[in-house]
């Protein structure tokens, strides 16, 4: 009998505790912490595909590229996403190898550079709304806008940032390879940063584009294309709440898809925080239903994953 399959989508911000702890050793320490909880799932009998965000890390690459622009050619955005897939994948691959060995579990781990198909006609390309890279003062931002043709936004009072398109993911190009590796017993690290965004021309040729893809939406698409049983989105809190930050705040143990949609429409989940996570899980659970499969989603903190899998913590979203 095959093991149940979970896709676990770790955020890029989860690797960076704060502005003072953003070095590579700091990020690896955060990865090792996450991996202890992820390995609990392996011990509990799950097959795993691990995805991850890369927003801060892509920002670092672009900033280095800006600072070195007089010496070397700039790094295009799709290549920066590819760079982070390798670097962050390496951290998770090494940490998982070591933690599995420490527990006496023999399971191979591999990182796969992954491309995600988007439509060149996606409305996002005419409305670049995803902030990336360093925070800039207004004068510097306007200078970059004139020199480099950037679109800009003022981000939460912290300064100005470059914005890029964030088109919807349509297809994970390497999904069959990922599925084959899972069947062979591998833990696969894939779809880093939502995948490298590519478009397909009339000759079926792939071309990278200057965009970024939402990691949770891409993870939901991958999970449904793999026929996964569970999509786990670790975050900074153990459960999802309604009326967050008010005297009426209420933590949620479980929601069905109808309840989740109602709360989304009521604006109960923060646009920049919990809303995209709930939307991604809704996409996954709904797509799984349409395929005739009963699958679930789980939002919780990394530390609570073990308890959540025993339904003693976390917020479950079910059909």
C-alpha cells in the first residue's frame, strides 16, 4: 500500500528571523529548525514534496546585482529565481539528509529546478503589483524608474520598492518528473519561489519572463497535479483566526470549503498574510474534489505540525 503524499510549502520569510539574522548561516539555522518538524512527518509515514518561498533571497540577489552593475551584467529575474531554487534547495537537502540520518531513516532527498507555465496574456503583466528587492527612498526609486523603466510602489511606509508581475500558475512543467521521483521513494524539493515563470510560444518553446509566482498558489497547483492527500502551509501562528487582533478574536480548528469561502468574502483573512494561504488551500481541496479525491489542507506553525497531524492543533480545511 502506498504512503499518503503531502506537499509542504515553507515560506521564504520563514528562513529569515529578522533584519539582524539574514546571513546564509542564519538562514541555514532556520532551515535546520524547520526540518526537525518536517522530518516528524516522514517518521509518521508520509511521502513528501517540499516547496519554498524565496522573496527575500531574490531581493538580495537583485541588490547585489545593482551594487555590482558597474562590474558585471545584471541578473534577470527568472535566473534569480533559478539561483534561489538551487541555493535554498541545497540548504533543505543537506539539512534533511542530516536529520534523516540522525534518526536512522534511509530516504533520499533531491532538489529539482522547476519551471512554472504562465500565460503571456495574464492581466498581471499590465499591472505589476508584487514588490521585490530592496526598500529605496523616493528619489532613488524615481531615478531607477527613469533609468531602468521600473514600476514602483510605496510599501507599508517602509520605502519604495520595484514591482513586477505575479501571473497565475497554469502548469508545473516538471510535474511528471516530480511524481516519478516520489514513486521511487525520494523526498523532492521543487517549485522554489513558485517556480521559474515561463511562457510557451506557438512552437512549444519555453521562454523565461520577468515575473514572480505566488509560492502558495503554485504549491496548490503542484499538489493537485500530483494527486496529493494533504497541502501543509506552515506559518507564524498555530491556527487561523477570525476577528484577528480584536476582543472577538477566535481561533479556528477546522473549516469546510463553504465556510472558508464565506469568511474570505467577509474579509476575515489579511490580504498580505493569511488570505493567500487560505485561497491556495481552497484551490487545492476544490481541484482534488473535481478529480474525485478527498484531500485536505492544513495551516499551522512548523513547531505544531506533529500535533496538528494528530488533529490536536492547527486549522484544517476540508471538503
